[in-house]
C-alpha cells in the first residue's frame, strides 16, 4: 500500500467534508443570524472565506504528501501536524468531532509513508 497516497486521499476527503458539511451545519446557520458581528457583510465574507480557504490549505497539504520533490522531513512534519490535530479533536470533543478519524488517518498514513 502506498501510505502517502492514502494520506493525501484522507486529506482531500477531509477538505471536501470540511467545506460542504461546515457550510451546511456551521457557517451557513451562523451567518443567517445577522446580528452583532454578523450584521457586517464584510465580517460574514471574511468568516466564510477563511473557512473555505482552510479547506484549500488542506488540499495543498495533500499535494505536499504526493509531490515527488517534497523532502521526506517536510512530509513527516505535515503528517505529524495532521495527527496532532486529529488526536486533539478526538480528545477535546470526546470523539464528537466528525473530522477526527480522517485527520488522524491522514497523519498516521503520512508518517508511515514518509518514514519508509
């Protein structure tokens, strides 16, 4: 099995779920309330943009994992961050955060791939 491809696939799946489910369950409902900070159209745009730009950065890290010229150390570092985020999400939400499994799988697979 190619661990780096599995890692990149888990990262890409996480990115898609982050954008689609996040928009439907978190960002959309939050921005529907147009009071307080959300009364400002620029604030709503910044929040929505930052949310989806995070997903783009996830796709970028997926590319880092499979890019042939990427140094193994950078791949390991990237995977380690994904693993740490996955474990943090698991522990801090007591397993209720939908993303912890794919975050964790991406990290573990990336570490295995970068170290072999």
